C-alpha cells in the first residue's frame, strides 16, 4: 500500500484478515491529511455513524454528530493501535514501475523495494489547484490555498476574498464571517444540501433511500459523476445549512465566478443569481425526493416548511477594487489537482485519472483505493472506503492464489506468474 490514510489502513486491515503479506508505506504520519491540511475549526460534514472503517466503526457517544479535526486524527490513530498494521511512516514512494521480471519496483526515500501487487492509496487530493490568474494579484495581497488556511487570525487585518464555494470555500468563508472579518465571496456553481429535513439529517434519509449503495455503473455519465463538486453544508456546532444568502443578508459580499484580475480590479461573471438559484434548486430537489420516499413508505415524519430565500442579488457589481474594498488577503478554495506522475504504468486517461473498475486497473497487480466515486458515493470518504477495500482484498488474494498455482504448475518464477491478469 502506498499511503497510510483511511484507505491504506482499511486495505491493510482487509488483507491482514486474509493473511496476505503486505506493508503500508506512508510519506508522513497517519492522519496527516486531516492534521496538516484542515483548518482549526474543521469538522466532518458527514455524520459520525458514516465512519465505518473495517472492523472499527465509530464507537463514540455522538453517532449523529460530526467529529472535529483532532477527533478524526485520533480515530485514525486508534485504528492503528487497534490492529497494528505493518506501517512505515516518513517514507515517500517516488517511483513505481514494473520490472522486466514482472514485479513492481518501488523507489522510496528510504531505498528500493519490490512488490507483486501494489495499491495506490494516496488520497484523492494531491496538489493544491490555484488558477494562474493568481499570479496577477498585486504583490501586497496575501494569498493562500484553502489547504493552508488555519484560522482568521493567520490572515492580515482587513477584508478577505474567498474564491470558490465548494465545501472548503463555504466553510472557510463562514469561519471568517463568524470571526467578524469582512468577507467577499466569489460564488461558483456548487450545489448545496440542507442539513436537516423532516426531523432528520438529510444524510440519514438518503441512506435509507439507498442513495449510498448506488454504484457508478448505474450512471450513464460515469466520468461526469466522478468530477462532480460536493454539495455544501456543514457539521459545525452540531450541523446546520450553509446559506450563502443568509451570509449576504448579514454583511458578506457575494459575487459571481471570478474571471479576471486587472491591476487591483477583479472581474466577476454575471452568474451569482444563477449559482444561488441552482444551489437552492438542488437542495429543494433533494427534499422533494425525501418527501416522495416518506409518502411512498408512509414513514411518520414531521412536516416542515420549505426554504424561502432570505436575500436576492440585485445590481451585483461585476467588478471589485481590492484597494477600495480594503481587501488584504485571498483564500483560493479552488480544489486540488491529481498528481500520479511517479507511477509509470499505462493506466491513465487524458485527464490523468486512473482507468479502473472498482480500483482494479488493466495493469495486473496495480490497484487504486479511495478515489472519489471509485465505486459509490462513499468511496472517497469514510462511508464506503472499507467496502471497496474488502472487494480489492478479495481480488488481490485471488491473484496471489492464482500466481501460486501457475507457478507450481508451470515452474515459472512466482513474480512472473503474479503478473498474470485475474479473471
Ligand atoms: C476539505 C475536505 C473535507 C472532507 N470532509 C469529509 C467528510 O466530512 N467526510 C468524509 O467521509 N470524507 C471527507 N473528505 C474526503 C476524504 O475522507 C478525505 O479526503 C480523506 O483524507 C481521504 O482518505 P485517503 O486515505 O483516501 O487519502 P488521504 O487521507 O489523503 O491519505 C493519503 C496518504 O498518502 C500519503 N501519500 C501520498 N503520496 C504518497 C507517496 N508517494 N508515498 C507514500 N505516501 C504517500 C499521504 O501522506 C497521506 O497520508 C474531505 C476531504 C476534504 C479535502
């Protein structure tokens, strides 16, 4: 396993149960992503009961709550203490290729090693993605990517522009807003979901409705589904909606998508209304589906009034002068890029996304785990990474057994036999 996050650890647990010899190589420390790349007030967006690491589901006393950053790190550390995986921390795999003999050769920061099979579990979010226009910001503006944001006090005094309204952008904008900072928010096209509806967390309803067991194979547009932006909502303070309109009513300044930077002037697309309307329409559409489910099953549930927009954009400025608005910093909440350049195998598509089915690639023995929508909604999350790991463990174990049999029958070296495709 390359990577010792929740995916690599889940994989290790499932292989251990099958008696498959393995090692987990982790570049940093277990929990690194959560410890080092999340802000101080970060908490899960998904409820704790969805934390289902294999053999180690969430056992705390707040299943409907949302673990904060340090609790998530502890959950992973406790998982390590629970089954003691063969884990090497502080070692980075810098190159992976298949040798002529058939085995995989891994170059690491601590020497070379070989493996019959490899699982790449290096997470879905590698390098911060910041648009090139960031280079055009005036020198005096302090700019960071969301993965480097920790707390409002870290930013120089003055107004803050947050660019992007995926989960990170919305939550960071809220964090700054609650701290009394003047926030300017460039709103993108991400959808939103209500936190609660008709007496329960929407995630609980969607779980009952089978939403999380739908597999990628059920969608015609699998690629598009995999690239979808997450719905914004928060688990903060027990969980609540993120309503950008309410932020605007309370003083946050909203704009459309940031398109250009000219000197100290920023230009925005004329799509704020459309983006807000779209986010609300998605949230209300999810409520429609919940209503239909409740009605069809006769589930007892309190009736709840629908969302009424609390603010409407009117005469939105298409431009903003940073100096005039007193903006001193920019937080780019513009996502991440994938970086698999260290893997030398012909398994990637035109966008650099590994082509696979349930993590199994066309290169025998090379597997991926923890990709968004690898198999279902929860694949890149705590919810289903264990399910995917169990599937892959079965595949890896079968490949190993096949290699053993082929080696015995043909007298071929095991490493050649292990390069055979299974199935
Ligand atoms: C802002 C944000 C909020 C999220 N909120 C939720 C949520 O509420 N609920 C939820 O279920 N999921 C959430 N996720 C998604 C997901 O759970 C996390 O991204 C999680 O960290 C993925 O786990 P992973 O093990 O797949 O990858 P990671 O946690 O990224 O772990 C990969 C590990 O691989 C190591 N590594 C990388 N490259 C190498 C290499 N070359 N050699 C050796 N080691 C390497 C890294 O050091 C890292 O520790 C969120 C993600 C983000 C970004």
